[in-house]
C-alpha cells in the first residue's frame, strides 16, 4: 500500500508524511527531494534554470518511481496531482489524501523566507489564485483531512491513522 499526501504548498505534507511514515513503520518519500536528487539542483533552481516543464518531467519520473516502493508514504508537490495523468497514477498506486489547512494558515507557515524559496509563491494574491485553481484537483483525493490552524502534525497523523483503519475495516 502507498499513501500519497497532496495539498497546497505549506499544507504540511512533508512534516505530516514523515511522522505518518514513522508511525506506520513505512518508508517516507518526499517527491520534491527526489526531484532535487535527480537534477542536482534545488526546486527553485530547476524552475529558474530549466523551467517548469522540465521540473514537471522530473516530477513525473519521481512519481512513477514510487510505484516500486511498497509500502510507502509519499508527499507530492503541491502541483503534482493537478496533472491528470499523475493523479490517476497515484490513485491507481495507492490512496490519495488531501491535507487541507486554511489558506491563512498556509501563508503563516510559509512566511517570508519560504516565499523566496517557492517559485510559484510570488505573493499572497497570486498564490491564492493558484490555490483556487488547484482545489478541483485536490478535491479528487480519496480522503480529505481538514486541518485546524492550531492542530499539530501529531494530531493530523492520528486522524489519518484512524481513517486508514476505518478504510481497512470496510474493505
């Protein structure tokens, strides 16, 4: 089984993913880190030097490579599953979970330093527009975990584990 965590940048996919993987005793894969390893560049540098199409190509390859890892918890990039082929790959390969905190909490988590590191978070207005564009894709997830602004990663992981148990019992 694979669990794919999706959501907007700053939603907590990597933080929750690491903790969820530890709790389940499964490997953790951060798709952005896999892309960076393959390219030898940071995500921001890939966007600057090679462009978004090259980043998306590398991202697709990293996503396909996760199909060889079973079990695994995979944190995908905020735009990964907005590509229809990627979403179908993830859904066929495992369970897609949308980590969904309020947009204001995302902005607070990212902060000024994070904005400089994220090529698609130029300012809050354009980021909010991108967030709204991506909502339809996020809503196609198998499970939605709405996250309270003050909720800790451990609490989010606890709720995911409960939901995973409910799904296992119903199949």
